[in-house]
C-alpha cells in the first residue's frame, strides 16, 4: 500500500492550511541563535586552547592573572615552546617561571615542571626542580624528576620509578560512599574516582594520575575512614613511556622489577611501550656490568 495519499483522500480531508512563514524578526532571532550555537563552543575552545598564540604583552599579563590559573598555564606553555625553539627573548620571563614553581594550583606547578626542563642552562630552574621533588602532587614530583634528567641529574630516580607503579587512591576524610566509578574505566588526572558524604556535604575523591581503574575496594553505602584505600589505578601509557625513557638513562637494577611488567605482550600494553621497556632493562643491565 502506498504511503502517498491519492487525490480523493486529499479532497476529503479539505485543503491543507498554508504554511505559516516566520516574521523578519523571528528569522533574525533564528539565525542569531544558530550562529551563537556554533560560535560559543569555538570561543570556549579558542579561549582555553593553549596553542593559541599570545603576544608578549599578553604573556606578561597572563603570568600574573591569579584569578585564572589557566591563563598562567597558557603563558607557561607558550614560553616553554619558545624555549624549545631557542628563542632568547623569553629569558625576560624566567624570574616569573621560577616564582611560579611554588604556585598553589597543582596544574600550574605541573606545567612549571615541564617548562623548566626546556632550558638546562639556568641554575634557578635546576634548584626549583630539586625542591619540587618533595611536592604534594605525584605528577608534579614525577614531571620535576623527568625534567631533572635533562639536566643530567638522576636525583629524581625514585620519583620516576613511582610513575610506573599503580596509584593507590585513599580517602582524605571519613564519610559514606555514595557513588564510585567502575573497574576498567579510564580516568584522567583529577577525575572523580568516588564520592563520599560527610556531614551533609559531598566529598569528591579524585585521581592523582591519568590511568585505568583496576581495583575498587569500596561500594555504595559503605563507611570509610580517612586513609582507607578506595581504589587502585594503573598509570596511563604516556606516563609509563616517559618514565621508561628516563630510566633508560638513569635506571638502576632495583628498578627492573617495576619495568618488567611492561615487557609483556598484552593487549593493554602498546608495542612502543613494550619495546621501550625491553630497551630500558637492557640499558640498565649493561650499566651494571
């Protein structure tokens, strides 16, 4: 049976009403709304993407914008990229780079640790990186240790070793578990692993690294105390690869047990990581002879 009505059906149903046209004002509102729908994500991306080039004036302003830490990160990333191109003009901001090594926002310190590794001729950077080995953040400590390798300094080898180990997530305060992520879920650095309820307030338990949730030790409704282990995360591919590359140069025989799990031919271990693990162990054994 055809879905298209015949002429008799049309006649019996009466003549169709004429389609109502939008007024000029409605059309303008429609197009403006559509334009904003497209524009707003672009503006958000444009204002948060660290690849957007900043003028020297903007760099100076962003480095002191305490109300927007992402502006500080943006400026630091741009400075780091110019340092890697051997742009001598960025030295004017080196005092700010050293100052920001103690900034209270973890993401800024994390970026700092990378930036200071781009110029190994600056004693102030070296000194700041050594201090950052005692940072409260696992990732800041790890990135500082990786940058120190560029200085030919293996002081941060224990922190690099730690980047290969699963991260233990613990509760910072007591509470009742009200929600958790699922085992196997990829979680970004700072992502939520679980939520607790404490005296009517929701407390978010966040991941100190990017990785995959491998073990969960709590369930909804369970009471936990401060310090109780909530979960375990295996480190992400990028973190592991960078650590293996650094240990290729600085690793010691006691690091080998942490390296060997990444030599296995498993679906969750990329080939380039496996090859780097094999090469790193070989380099360590060669130095130990």
